[in-house]
């Protein structure tokens, strides 16, 4: 795994299905990254932005819609864009939300084939992007099962659309990241317990390793120390609560496992290039996890 690629830990718990961001922004500040979830990314009013997916690097026009498969590196950069009101809608969903048995049904074949192609990143035509614009923008306002039904409908329309283009010449180099029972156990345990202090000896015992062996294991698999990896999870949830709730920064700090607010502010700023207060103030849009 390239050490320059950041493995994003998205705040989608195992019992969640998907998350949607709908925001107006004037910059892209996330480094090139990957995650096991599928991502459908819609950008409007972003002419001049540079899209990086796998080994593809292109300047985009004023509207685009892209589907990115699990663990494929990607990011968007401001580049030559001068717009101060870029509308970015990001939909992320678990890579097993639609299981193999479901996708094997004839009716789902177009979506299954599209998911297979998304391992290279798919750019959809301007025509279908504009046709689906209002429906995608409405997604963040739909609740529960209606959201899932509309998402399936949008995926079906995309799967059957013309003039799709694959972006990268290679598929993900990071597929083995999750292909380990041990890393899955670690991930799930941290997801369930990040709100309290997790001892190194405790997490090592979960995967039947000594603390020294576990330290080497987590560093090799994630490029991060155990503390850094755990803090990534905590900061992911902190950003969610800063945007979705009226909880104070202090309350969020303790809720996501930091016993010291100064330490929380320091770790948050290192991850997000902004303090928690600045992050909350500059975010304009909607973020929901369902």
C-alpha cells in the first residue's frame, strides 16, 4: 500500500447502510484516500476542479457524476476552479449492502456489472448527470427505506445509461486491506468501543497477539500506529456530530473518547486542518447517516 494514500475511516457503523453529504464548498481539503465503501460523487458548478482516481487525473467541467469502487484511491482538488459555491454530493454505502445473492438475480445484473466496472472508476455522461441532478440533490432529504429505494432506482438508471467511461487503467491496489479476519476484528472492536479508552493489551488480546506483534501488524496494515488508527475513527464520528447535532465541542470530545479537550482540538486540527469550531462554522450543507 502506498504510504501516501490515506485509508479513510468513514463513520458508517456495521448497522448503518449509507451516508450522504450534500454541501456547498469553495475548496477540497481531503488528501488522496481509499475506503471499502462504494462512493457515488456528484459535483455541480465545479469547472476547473481536478479529479484523481487511480492513475487517472483530469480537469472536470461544470457538472460530473462518478462511481468509485471499494478501495480505489481518489480525491478531488481545487486546481483551476474559481467557484466559491461548488455543490458536492457524496453518497457512500457498504460494499455488502447488496450481497452477491441479491446481485445474482437477473433484475440486478446491470447494477452488478456496473459495480464490477466501478473498480476502475466510472465517469457518467453529462446528459445522465444533468437528468439525475434533482433526484440526487433530493436524496439527503429522504428518510429510511424510501432512500434505499430511490438509491436503487438511481443506480439502475446509471447502469443502463450510455457513454460511460472507465477512468483508471488499473483496479484497486488496496483490496487486501480488509481481507483479513484480524483487521476486521480490530476495526469492528474500535467501532464499538471508541467512546472509551481502549488499552493496547486489550485490543492485542482480541486478535491473540502480543502487544509488540500487534503494533507491527497494525502499522503494516494501516500505515498508522494503533493510537492514530483509533483517533481516525474518533475524528470521523466527531465530524459527523459537529454537523448533525447541536452538541458542544466539549460534549463531542468526551462522546468520541477524548478525556482532554485540548488533545481533542489538537488531533482534530491535525486531521482536518481546522479546529472543531472552525469546521462546524465553515460547513454549509447536510450530512446524514442512515
